[in-house]
C-alpha cells in the first residue's frame, strides 16, 4: 500500500465516523423533543383534572 492509499482510507474512515456520530446526535435530539412534548401534554392533563 502506498501512503496515498493509506491516507485515503484514513480520511474515508474518519468521515464515516463523523457522519455516524451526527446521525446519533440528531436521533437523540428527536427523542428528547418527543419526550418534552409528552411531558407537556401530561402536565396539561394534570392541570385540567385539578381544575375540574
């Protein structure tokens, strides 16, 4: 293997790792947003029940 080939493989592996990390972060943010919506809806239901 030449140095150019090794460098190319290294760059590709680095790019794949970086993109994978971004995908995990985006998925985590989506889950957090969904949990926030659920918690807000539950709080609203609790307030409605307390008012009745």
